[in-house]
């Protein structure tokens, strides 16, 4: 089993992935290109662990052991990592540059995983000399809490690589599903985006209030939160990017972003990042 992992990018997802891996005994090398980001992530993880200690789920010495396993690193330190998980910006060229570096600095057996929400695993893998070891490992936010990971096969991903990340997912107490073909949106976003779009269209057409749309889906489909609340939470700019990407790839109106969403994003009402989105915003 892998012992050491590298997490590239220490933002929302990278810090959550590092947290959950260190909690389950992995030594985690954390890299971020921006100075201070890894320290900030470590402070946040410490605060989350403090709450676990207060609830009696962790002892203070366990908390310190987890923190000791979270190591701020540079590319020079990560050569012995058996698994790398990339969680940098959702921009193909940025990810390709990271994978080129990972391919250069990590041992030939190491698995290189990407947490991309939508980009092609196959295309990312082309920048490496080991496409058979490249795989999608898609966590959900917040990574320490959400049970699911989508394991996504690129064209050349080997069975052994899928098996290794499946074992890793189980070892950090996640449930994995395997997406057998490298397709845009994988499973969850491909189902979620049409749900968001239809809820937004119902709102846009004045068919029901946003509160009633969310209430209907919560109580009628037994979802823990309504689609407009969830869209705010994931970030409206992120949602719009994913829809535009799926539309471009599938050429299918199921993924055509509603105008109300575009207007909110243009107005800088981005949901999670601004505290304003479908909720707290009246001027649409
Ligand atoms: N936020 C979500 O809900 C969510 C859920 C699942 C997957 N994802 C995916 O995870 C990835 C990260 O998303 P996020 O929300 O954590 O973004 P974020 O902006 O919070 O964090 C990205 C981090 O990567 C760093 N970074 C950028 N370029 C880098 C480089 N070349 N080398 C090292 N560090 C670099 C940035 O400084 C930043 O700290 C994206 O691919 C996104 O699509 C996000």
C-alpha cells in the first residue's frame, strides 16, 4: 500500500484531500505555487481537527500526529511519493505543466492522479511518459466529509492503476465508483448540471419561487439540499464553466446554461465565493 503521497495545490480541494489522507496515516507532501497557501491550509486543517478533539473523536496526540504527517514540500522533496494527486486550477495547460513536472520528479512506478472535475484524463496523460499510470481521482467538496470519489480511466490507464487508487480510496474511508470511459462530467456532474439547469429555468420562467423549487426537490426527491442552494454552494462561476464545457463537448441543449446564471456570474454574484448568488440577490 502507498505510504507517501504528494498533493499539488493546497486550495479548497487540495487541503481537504491532504487532511483526509493524513488522518488515515499517510505522509502527505503539500505543494502550492503561491507562498503562504500551504501554511494557511495547515492552520485550517488544525482548526478542523480541534473540533474533532472537542467532540471526543480524536485525542490531542492523534491531532498532533496528523499535523506531523502534513509536510510543506517543494518539488525536490517529493521523489519518494508513490501517489500524487493534483488539485490545481481547472485549466488544461496548468495541469499539463504540473503533470510534466510530476513525471520528471516521481519514481517510474508512481501513480499520477488528477482531481479535475471535467477535463480529459487522456489529454492530461499525454504530457507524461507513463499514461498507463495516470488516472482521474475526483473528490467532492468538502473532501474530508464527502464519501464519494469517482475514479476515471483515461484511454491508457492500466487495471493496476485503477486497482491502486481503489485501494487508496478504501484506505481513507471513501466509496469509489469507476468511470470506465473518459467522458466529460463523468457521472455526477453529467447528472447534476441538467438538474441545476432545469431548476434555474423554472425560476427564470417564473413558475415557482427559488425557495419552493428547492423545497420541492428536497422533499419530493429526498435530496439533502435544493439545487439552487447547491449551485450557490459549489460556486456559480464553477457551475457555468462546467456547463459551457459540457455543452461544447456534447453539442447538446441539455447542457445549455440558462441566461439567469450568466447574468449572475457577470454581475459577480458567484455564490460560495461572494456570499451572493441565487439567494441574497434580487436584481436578476
Ligand atoms: N471546489 C470544488 O468544489 C471542487 C470539487 C471537485 C473537484 N474540483 C477540482 O479540483 C481542482 C482544484 O479546485 P479548488 O476549488 O481546490 O481550487 P482553488 O483555487 O481553491 O485551489 C487551487 C490551488 O492550486 C494552486 N496552484 C495553481 N497552479 C499551481 C501550480 N502550477 N502548482 C502548484 N499549485 C498551483 C493555487 O495557488 C491554489 O491554491 C480543480 O481542478 C477543480 O475543478 C473542485
